[in-house]
């Protein structure tokens, strides 16, 4: 059955995507919950594809916000490929960390695409992901505090390709709704001894290839189904996601400069518990 999407629903989903994509609270989890509340079939190919495609707005927001730094890293990477001396530049290593870290989630996401779009869309999975990954965030922040007191944290100049690989492997857990891509990558960075601001920026950079690949793949895979949603609704969702994502990026970077991610743990656990209650009581269906 064709899925119809109103402009109001497009705006709501765009706001949810933009606000939650870069916060460690799981955009996929929130979108799944909101889609349920809006009465949309969350397992329908068109709906799954739409939520991936409006991420284009978040990607563009990241490109614009970090335009100069992205250009700097790209040029350092290209220069390093051609000149051995340039490979000592920290930007060259940082760029390779992002490149290497972006590969695992693409491979795992492609291999498990049917599972991700199907069984993992259950609200029980979202609730479990929200609650259980909160423990990982807490451990990461504990590790951050210990290293900060010792003066053993590393900034951009200390990021290695191995850091990128580890963060990239942990990013694969974000394919589970409720975990959160930023929650996974930032936590991995903190555990590796990277300072919070640098870990957050790495999370943003690794989001670009991951979100771009997901959006393009879904666009091709479900193009016929998407036509029923309307080009106007898709454009509205992308634009709204861009505006809210840009504001979210700016706010999060200011926040992590002086605050820990523990502030999000209470919200994650409370939302997960509320979902369990709603599902157990029959107020919401799991799929």
C-alpha cells in the first residue's frame, strides 16, 4: 500500500532528524518512535528510505559548518599521497583516521541492510539500545575524567589511524537503533584518550561518508516507493533537517567544551524506560 506523507509530518520528521542526528541520543531511535506516533508504517521501504534521505540536510549542514576544516584535511590528504614529507602533517594523519574509520560501518551496513531495515526497527530494540549504551557513555566519561586529571588526553595532533579504525569499528554499533552514531563514536574517542571536543569533531567528520552512503543507497533502492511520498515533502524534510542540524552542531560543540555527555544519560534511560512501559502496557506496538 502506498505511503502518503503530509507536509506537517515532513516538517516534524525533519526537525527530529536535525536535532537528534548529532546528539548522543539516537536519531534513528527518535525517528522510529515519532513515525509510530504519526501513524506511519516504520517498516515500509518508503518510510525507511525517507528517514535516510532527509539526512542529506544534516550532511550539508556539516559540510557548511566545517567547510574550511574539511577543505584543509582534504588538501593535506591529497598532498600527502603525492609527497612523502607531507605525510608528517597532523592533518594528513587526521584525514586518514576519518577515511579508515568510515569504512567499517559501510561494509557492515551493506551486509546487514535487511536486518537493519527489518527486525532492528522494533521499539524494543530502540529501548534496549537507549538504556544499555548509556552505560558505555558513562564508562567513556569516567575514562575521560581520569585521563584529564593525569594530563594524558590527546588533541588533533595526537589522533592516529588506529584511533580512526577503533572509532569506526565502534560506529558499527550505531546501526542498532537507540545506540546513537555520535554516542558510539564520541564514546570510543574518549576511551581512546582523545579529548571531548576533538572526539566530537571526529564524530561529525565520520558522519559525512556514513550518512551520504546511506542516503544514496536508500534513494536508489526505494526510488519507486519514494515517488508516492511527494518531492515537495522530501524537499521540506531535507531543508528543515539542514536548519535544525546546523543549530545542533553549533550547540553541541559549545556544550562539550565545558560539559560531559553524562547530561544525556538521564534522558536516554528515561526515554528507554518510558518506551518499555508503553510497549508493555500496549500503548505502542513494537513494529
